[in-house]
C-alpha cells in the first residue's frame, strides 16, 4: 500500500544520503527547502487560480475534518509504530552500510597489497641475501626489482625509499666484496707454501712409481752383475722400491688438492659482482697489480736461505703455490688473468729465481745440500711444467749447479784422498789367511796367479791405500750419479757426465794429491817406490772402473762417442813424477854421503883401502836397489844408472873444486881406490837387466882421467887426442889441465929441494911441459869453437 511505498521511498532516500559524501545531508536539506519553497509558490499560484475550488475544498475539508482528525490520530499512531519498528532496522542498515564500506576498502587494500607484496618480498629477499653475503644474487635481485617490480608501485613512497637505497647497497657490496678479495689475497699469501708443498707432492707421486720401476730395471744401478768383484747388490734395489711404494701409500691419503686448501669463492664472487656492476676492468687491474706485488715478495729470498735445505724448500713451495693459484684462476675464470699475463709473470719470476739460485748456491759447500737443492729444483720444475709453465732454463741452471756440485765433490774427495795417503803405511798389504785375502780382492780387482799359488802368509804388492782409493772412486761415481738422476737426460748423456766427472777426479784431484804426496819431505825412497807400485795397480784398475760405469748406465764402451777414462795418463804422470823424485832423493842422499868425505889432499901415500863414507854409500845403494826389485825394470835401471852417474859427477866435481888448490899423488891414489869400489859396485849388477859393462860406463870419465895420472902417460894422451880410438877419449884437456896444475903446485910446495934431485927436476919439467901443451890445446879448442 501507500505506507509501503512511502517506506521504500524513505529507505531509498536514507540510503542515498548515507551512500553520498559527508556533506550530503546538508545539501539534501538545502535542496529540500528549495523544493518546498517552489512547491509553496506553485501551491500559492494554484490556490490563487483555484481559490473557489479551494474554498470548496476547505468546505469539504471541514466536512472531513472529523475524519481527518481520526485519520491523523491513526497516522500518528501508525507513524509511531512505524518509527518504533524502523529504529532497529536503521541500526542494522547503518551496520550494513558500514560493513560494505569496510569490505570495499578491504578489497581495495588487498588489491594494493597484492601489487606491493612481491616488491616487498623481493626486497626482503635482497636483505636476506645481503645478510647471507650472497652479493652476486643480491645484485641480480636488485636488477629484477628495478626492471620488473618497482615500476608497478612507483607511486608509493616506500618504493622511492627503496629505489634511493639501491645505489648505496651496490657500493656496500663492492666494498664488502673487495674486502673479501683482500682477505683472500692475504690468505693465499700466507698459505702459498702449503699450496706449493701439496702441488709438489702430487707431482712427485706421479713420477715416483715409474722411477721405482726404472731403478728395478737397473737403469740406474745395474742388475745383479759382477765386474771383477764389483757387485751391485740386488737387495739395494728391492729396498729402494719397497721404500718408495710404502712412502707413496702413506702420502696418498695426506695429499689434498688445491681446491681443498683454498676457498676461491671470494674471487668468483668479486669477479661476478664487478661484472654485473660493469666495472670488471677495475677489478682485473686491481687483482693483477696486487698479485704482482705478492709475486715480488714471494721471489725475495731470505738471506740465510742457502744454509739449510728447509730454506730452499720454503722458497720453492711459496713460488709453486703462487703460480698454482694463478693457473687455477686462469682456467676457472674468463678474462681475470690471461695466458699472456701468466707467461709474462712467469718469465719475470724465472729470471729472478735463476739469479737467486745462482747466487745462493754459490755459497754451498756441502755436496749433500747441493744434491737436495737439485732434487728440489727438479720437483719444482716438474710441478710447474705440469701446469704448463716452460722450465727449460731451470734445467740449464741445473747443469751449472752440476758443475759446481762436481767441484764440491772434487774438493771433498781431495780431503778423502789426503786422509787415505796420510793413513797409509806404504807397505805391501799382508794376508795371513784366505779370509783376509778374499777381503782385499773383494775391495780391489787384483789378479795375480803367482800370488794365488803362494802359501799363507803372503803379501799383495800394493799398499792399503790402493783398495781405499778404488772404493772412493766408485763412491764418487755414485755421488756424481745421484745428481744426474731425474734430469730428463738420456743414458748416453748420463754416461758421458759420469765419465767426464770421473776423469776430472782422476786427472785433477787424485793426480794433484799424488803429486803433492810425492813432493812431501817425509816421503822417502821406500815410500816413493811403493807409490810407483800403487799407481801401476791403480792404472790397471781403470778398465774395471770403465766397466763399472758401463754397468750403471748400460752404455757400451764401444759406442762411438763414449768418453774414455784418462787414468792411464794420470797415473803415468804421477809415476813419472815419483820416478823423478826417486832420482832426486837418491841423488840428494848421495850428496849427503859425499859431503861426509874428508880427503887429505896432501897425502903422500894411500891408506890401502877405500874411504869409509864411500863404503857406507855403496852399502846404502845396495839396500835401496834391493827395494827397487818391485819396480818396473826400466825404472830401477834408470835409478841405478842415474845414481852412478851422479856419484861419478860428484866425485869429479870434488877433484875439480875451485877451492881445492893442491892435490898430491898420494891423494890421487887414495881417490883411485874409491873409484875402484864404485866400479866394483857397478859391475856387481845391483839392478838386473844391464847389458855388459853398461853401468860401469858411468865412471868411465873418472877412470880414464885417473888412469892418465896414475900411469903418467901424457905422451900417448897428447898424441892420440881427438882420435876415435884414443885410450883417453873421455878425458877433457881442460879437466886434465886443472888437475895437473893442482898437482904442480903441490910438487913445488912439498919438494923445496927437488931442484937438487935430478929425477924430481925432470918430473917438474915434464909437468910444466905438459901444462904448456895442455894450455895450448885448450886455447886451440877455444879458438876453434
């Protein structure tokens, strides 16, 4: 009915009011008032127009007034009831309106939050990544925020704050990543030696088994062979192989890779971060600059590095660690370091390394230290070669160090040889039993069927120094071989090295020691004889040393370019020096005896027997020449001939001494007795091998001179002088004149009354005549000359 329509209009009006803006009520009331006034005007016009009708209507209204009152009461009652009933609905309507506004607002907020939530989640993720130090991921997140998410919510203030904060975060990431890189560089600088040690162990283990097999196959030590009792023991090889395999098993679990020792993630992160930030060049320049500084520090050795092998090992491991890291960076990063950069850095480092090693190795005087240095250089070179670095210059340096090593060995063995010579008794080695005999021949390759047939006790011809020298030469070869191992050289080259170094030992060191020994004052004739015998046996042993080297290297001596040992010339020179020293000392000994001569040159009659000093001298020579029986025949014969000639010359000089002014005939006769004893000694063949009276010819000058004076056969001498068949062919006129003048002066002094005896006067005249003729002869010779 009309009431319901009214209620609907009322509700619609109320909803319009509540759904409108906050001032809608006031505007509604104003519009309502305007409408009322308009309606009032229209009503007034209408009333004026319809006044009669109005009156009629009023009349009718008055008629219905009663009904109107009733209606009013009813309407009032109805309105009150409606108002009472509408209050609860108004309250519920207001709640509904408020809920719908809230629901709309919530929907709007949800929509906006759904738009902003991914941005906030990404920003939260960015914060988490920053906290977790995942800076590369954080930069990627920033890139997504800027390109995808921020444009969606750019109108909000929080988005602007985020946008403004991103550059600061990027700078923080750059600083943090650079700080991490600095920590990484400091860490690898501290751990370079450990990295290098690990890399060198790995390189060493890669070769260790093949080296063991090589030793087992006798490339280095030979295989169960004998070279005249020089056996190279098989047990030694087995022990070496077993030791190598055990060491490999022990180290297999210990050796770690470079990645296990170093965390390279700071480098990767920093490189990626700078790449994302578009500043990769700055990072590369900084990294290379810092690594070059570290390279210079690593290459700077300690001043005491040459004193211990640990100093060299630490130096090498640090360098290896440095370049292993660079090689890893080269292969796992793109562009941070290049092959050209690492090659340039390595060439710079290699020049410095070679200069350092050349300088410090020159201070080394211990061969064991030099050998350990060589092994370290080989491992160092092999390790870096495995990483692609050229190491030929290092092996060239090893050849320089090898020469130095050989020089150190030569100095060491010079001391060894000197000690052997000092401890030698220079007596033949006695062998009381067969066991002692076998001990000697096990040390030295001696073969003598005649000696083997002799019964015990017996003696070897050489002294104790010979087997000791032979053993030490072999030890030198082993020591020299140790340096030649692992040099990546062929067996032929190693064979050549061994032979050349052995030649240096023989021709320089041993030869020098022998010559110095021969020149020592305390070395007598007996010792010199033994030295000559020793050098003979050492010379014969050289062929066994050559076989020994051949057995080690498996290079046949018949090879065209095989170097021969110079032991033959070495020991021959030493033997010649010893022989010369024997001649010298023998002559000195003769001089000592001759100096004991005490002739009475004015003696009127001889004693009838030879002088005591001369008999002692002859007895001495007999005993010495008995010792010479062990010498080679020519040496003993030369020594004997030299001694007789020197004795003859000394006796002749004694007669012709300028300080000797007068000689009597009795003194000449006494002197003749001594010469006769010398001739008897020469004819007794003190040394076998002389033919006929060869040794007696040493005294022929004295004999003819004395015969001339004893027989006084001047007419024959003067008549036959210059004739090949002259009886006094060896008598020089000058020598005869000198001696005759000394006898003339004696005759004048001792024969004051000779002028009163006819015989004496005739003799004096004869002497004067002979003197004149001799002078004339001497002068003629001078003019002819």
